[in-house]
C-alpha cells in the first residue's frame, strides 16, 4: 500500500469520502453555476447570503486554512489531505472564500513570531474570514529603501502614538486591521523599526483610494494622525520589526509568484487562451496552426516558459513545506512570475489585434475589455511585493552570495 508522508491510500480514500460528503452538504449549489461569477461574488462587498454561509461553514471547519494547526483554528490537515480537499473543491467548482493578506502573508508570520496572546486574539478572525488585513509598509519617500521609513510611534507609557503615512496599502479601504512598520528609534535605521498591529477604525486613521490606470482602486494612501495603539499590539520585539517584516515578505513574494504564474490577479472574466484568441483574430494555415509564424513562435516560447515556471513553483512549494516555509528563493519566483505575467498580457493584447486596445463601447467584447484592463494592471506586477530590481539584488546577495558593490 502506498504511503504519502504518513497518509496511506486507505486513509486518503476515507478522507476524500468525508470531504466530498461535507462539501455536498455545505457548498451552496448556486455558487457553482459560473466559476468566474463566483469569484466576483466572493470579492464583492457586502457579501451575498450564500457567500456568507459558505465562508462561515468553511471557517468553522478550519478548511479555509487547511494545513494550519487546529489550535489556531486551522484544519490540521496533512499536505496530502489538503491536496485531496483542493481536488474535491475543484471538482464541484468551489472556491475558498477565506483569503487575503491575513491568510497568505500575516497568518503564517503570526504562527512563527506571534505571542500566545496575539495568536489567541487574531487567529479566529483570520481563519473565519471575519477580519481582513492590509499592509502598512511603503511610504511616499520609502519604497525600494523601505528601511528609511519615517512613520513614527512614540512611546506614551501604556500605548504608542503613531503619526505618518503609508502608500500602496492594498485593500485598506475595506480592511479591519493593518500590520504596520513604524519607527520607534530615530537614531537607528533597521534596528529602529517595530511592527505594530493597528485597528483601522481607530480615530486618526484616514484612507484614500488611489485610482489606477486600469480604472480601479485596489491601492490606497493611509494616514495616521495621533493614532493610539495599545502596547499589547506590538508584534515581535521592540525595534525588532525589520526581522519580522523580512520574513513576511518571503511569504508575500511566494504568494504573489503563485498568483502571477497561474493567471491574472483579480481576473473575474472567463478568458480565452492566447492561442485561441490569436487564431480567432488572425486565422489559421492549412495545418490548423496560427497563420502568423512569428507570433506563433513567441506564444509557444511563453507557454513553455510558463509551464516550466509552474513546475518550479510546485517544487519550491514542496521544499518550503519540507523546511520552514519559503526562503529567499521566493525572490527568484516573484521576479520570474512578474516577467511571465507581463509577457502573457502583452501577447493577449497582440492576439486580439485592433480589438485589443479598447476601453469601452459596443465594438468590443467583455473579454477584450478585460484583457486591456489586465494588461494595464500587470504593469504593477514588477513593483508590488518588492520591485524586480530589489528582488534581483536579493538573489545576487542572499542566494548567489555575490558581494555588495555599495560596500566595496
């Protein structure tokens, strides 16, 4: 009998039957009709009744974070069991409604660095999807050189008083909490940074969405004016936030890389493949191949590169699970994922031809308009989660061990 890291064929078969029965009883059938429409519903605010019921059911089961320990509200599943669950969910068109930065970035970091008190306080909202998080890292003058940040948290005895501003805070307009880097020692750079957890409804917090070139506002400016943060919301040691922040960035880059490789971030319209779009617009030759040989070659190169990327991501995920989460190799995958996403969107626009440059109007299909917005949105892929240049520096110094030219 085969063994799957402690799971046998028989035990996995039994778990598959359990998962199938539970999903049949709890997944709202109305959500399965259209996978892309389901994704749009999961992202909509306020929630529909069926989305809320599905989220509460999955959260109570712990399967929104299937491999997290049961002690923090996770599913306590093995990797093999989580894979079976994912297969059964995919088979009926069920998406996980519990996600965001709480699950992908902050939660894994909280598992490693959080005190028992902070875990007890914040994990329930994360695993149930009741509390959404945003990230307060970049500032108007501190982007690539993040450690130069100036948002200051003054020690006031029983609380910190925070003043400053952040930029590119994704989803801040809908967030309940913000994990935020602040300066607590002005005399030191990296060693003067702390990591605070700030409730977004605290007086003095102001959020202003930023309209992007693709017509949406996923990013925001966030201002802190005399914001009181209780001392018990210090995450990690005082002036030790930089170490925590770097670890969280590994989880972030790993998560973004996976999203970039699998498709366009935020895409809620069912799209044709690039070959399908190109054949429809440009026609085929007598052998049924895309008639433009140069575009055909470039599409083939892209598909091969993306396939190799997907396989490498799977191997990196296995390595991460076998060790202690993602490593600095996440910077490699984030860089590669952004490059592939750029290529995918450029090729899709080219495949649609003249219809690939529309903004609105009856002369364009829903897919063509979505392709334009995805193409414009993809320009941020090489910036968010650390710019491509920063990620290349990380690879050079921390993976390849090359000397830092600034120190020579």
